[in-house]
């Protein structure tokens, strides 16, 4: 395994349905380790969330066995929330657009 997202992508491109890929990567492992409170969102639980985009195209996924799989779909992380706080936001989701925020630059706000 290279990383979890690569493994998820390989499963997706081997024909496993997206909903099943997500379940096998979240709920199922949490149950296996005896931590059913992990792997799912529920009221009062700590908000740990990965927001994934599904891209279509030509992609390759490397394996730890020094081989690779070619596929037509790719999951890509665009946002990660840990304990309710954004810790990764590659695409700036929810942030103000730069041009609009310029008016606040230089006054201690930007």
C-alpha cells in the first residue's frame, strides 16, 4: 500500500462501486478495530471529514510491489477537517476570492 487514497483509487478502478470503496475505507476498518464511533458522522462525534472529488481521465496508481494500475477515475482530497477544524484546504473552499479580499490588504486584515 502506498497510501489509503491510492488504495481506494485502485479498488475503484478494479470495479468496486464508489459507495463500497468509501465504506471499506471508513466504517469497516473502524468496526474491525473495535472503534465504531470512528468512520462515520453522528451527532456529538468529533468531526473528522475528508472531502473527495471524483475526477475522470487517464490516471496511473503505483503499488508498493513496484507495479502500477491504469484507470479512468481518481479520488482526490480537496478538504480535510480534523476535530471540526479545517486542516487541509488545497482549493480554498469557503475562502474569499483573492481579488475581493484585496481591499482589506494593508490594513491589518489581510
